[in-house]
C-alpha cells in the first residue's frame, strides 16, 4: 500500500495540495493503487469510478486557477452502493436485480459532494439491500460484491450494512466514505472497523436517490478515521431538498460547516449520562472498555451521571412497532424508488415492485440465495398500506417510546448534554450457515426516534481465534443526543477522541515499519 496515505487526514491532504506536495490526481491514484493491491483480501470496494482521475484533474486545474470549493476540494470519497450516481458506475444495493437499469440522476448527497469538490472514488460493498432481505444474513455480503471482511481479522465481520465503507476507510483504502443507516448501519460497521461514524438526525441529509428501507428512519452520514474528517464531510450533506420532505421540516437545524464544533477541551463542564441498562453488562471485556471511557471523560472535566438509563430501552413494544413501520414503508418506498430507474438493457428483467424483486431472487436463487433467503422481503410484501391503522399506530407508539419517553426523558431528567454507551461488541466470526451473531448495539432508540449518534473508537479487546491465538478487535463508544444535536455530539466525541487516541490502524493493512 502507498505508505504516505496511511492515516492521513483531510487537513493534511489539503495542506499538502496547497504546498504543491500532492495533487488531487496523485491522491486519487494512490488510493486506487491501494485498492488494486490490497482489496482482493478485503472486498470492500464493489466498483472503481472510471472517471475519478478526470474529476481529480478538474479539481487540480481549478486549484491552479485560484478557485477552491471548500474543505473537500480534491478529496477522494467512497460511497455506498445504495447511493445513486449519474456516471459510469452502477448503483445496485449489491443486488444483481438492478444491473439492467440505472439511476436517472445523482442522489442529492452525491451531487452535493461533487459540488463541494470531492472526488467520488468508487462504490463500496455493503450488506445486500442494506441488510433488509433476510433475518439470517451475513453482514458485508452481497451477490454483486461477495463477502467483505473485517480489516483487523479477515475471518470476522466488518459489521453492516455500510460494511465496505467502514472496512475501506479503516484499511486506508479511501480518505473518507458515506454510509447509510436505518438502524445501526453506520454505527455498527464504525465500531467493528475501528473508525468514527456520524449517523445524522433524519432530515439533516437528503435521502433522494438513496435506495430506501424506511423514510422515517433512513439517513446518510460520513464514516472516517477521525471525528474531524467526518465533520468536514457532514457539512457538505445538509442541503435542503424538495425531493425529500424530511429536509423541509420547520424544526430542522443544520450547519454549513460542522468543523467549527471541534473543541479539544469540549468535555470540560459537560454533563454526560452513562446508559447502562440494556446496553452494557453482558460482556466483561466490553464493560472494561466502557469503564475506561467513563474514567477518561471524567478526567477531561465532564460530570458523568452514572447510571442514566433510557427508561424504555427494554420495552419490546418499541421493537415490534419498528418492525411494522419498516416492513410497511419498505414495500412502498422501494416501489417508488424503482419507478425512477432508467432501463439500459431491455434483455434483463426490470423490477418495479417488491414482488418483482422477490421473483428475481427466486429465479436467480443460485447466485442470490446461496447463503440466506429473503424472509424479510416476503413479510414486507404482505404488509398493509401507509394510511392503515396498524402502521400509523405503530409509527406513533414507536416514536413516542424511543423519543419523548425514551431518549428525551433521560436527557431532560438529568439535564444532560449527551448519553454514552458501548457501540456494540467486537466483530464476530463470519458464519455462512447461521449468519450474524452480533452482541449488543446502541442504535435502536435513536433509530426509531430519528435522532443522531456519533460512534468513535474507544479501545480494543483481545479475542481468541480458532487457532488459539488472540487478536485485538476494536470497540466503539456511542454519543447519543436529541434531534439536531450534531454540534454537541461532535464536540464531545472529538474531545474524547483527542484524549484517548484509541484508534489503531489494522496491522494487516498498515505499511511495514
């Protein structure tokens, strides 16, 4: 791998380009060379952008003429393969079903990145259909991209569903990446791959042109090796969009540049709640990392209220309501999305409904369902209408339990700036027979409420491999807050990152010393 790109930050890349030590073309070439040399083992990238170097050259020419678009000018970015791009790359959510059609245009977030001067480098592999096809799937597997692996141990899960985004950034195959989250799909691979991830409030970033699951929970956010880099990307994603009504709600609070909230002393005087019930206590090694994180936060000048539990965290009604909502919305949202696709190969089936996707998978079961089925698709197909009583009641109840009676209740009760909890357990072994076996997770309440999360590396746990050897695997810490509280969460997570410096590059993808 090109050693001088290892762990490099956006600020360093910009400083080097300003000094003439690098160009956008040389940076893109370096990452593309790293992908070509290293990604055969990782399978994090599903397709390179054949226009990446031409875009980079355009950014170099603009720089030479004195025109700089902002902090992302000339910066390569990897985007998940469920985000539409109007270029020579495919957008498929990892499924073979979409190879015969293409998007009608860029997703709004992709267009925003281009406008900001970013170089869309490649499409990232993912859990097929953002992990919404089966109840026994393998995170990081797609029929189109194969199995993405964890860069810390190539027999372990990268998490999902933004698997390739997390794995590639951690392995230094890209500067930064975009992921999407409905319930854990940014936070989970961020903790599993030892990077920072920001899951924004629903409505902060547009979902127009993003292959959907749920219009009340889907969101698009950055994944990076540092909170600072993630914050730099987040500011480019905040454009209001007539194609996505969630970006037009009156309570929406966004910033053009989230870097202004990067404060190394940002924990001093903060009130942080340690959310324990239902989120910790099941694993001694994870708990050790959590206790060390709490101690570091206290030492940095914050007051930690411990415990500060989410009252509804173990209420099964919240999970049941979420399932009804996601099943119902997916059936309708995916049909609306498929209707926007443009046919490019009349000889290939062109799915327009969920029923069409189900039939495609049956017709191509050898490629699509060799490892797991499509139970979620089949259940969603039987769901009711968006104006049905079951759906509307589930939506209202779930959001009340997760928001007003959940996160808002504990944040208000203790006058907290944020809650913290372990982002999840260490990456498990990939099990093709039984699928994912993740332990823990911090995303549920924020997912159902539509609230933001920031996950940041917190430490490592030693896990025994089948050979008897031990491997160090990453654990993240999640900062949770109210709707539109990204500035506070970024400030706190950045300060924690600076104090702990817990990020370690994966040894398998680090240059030889």
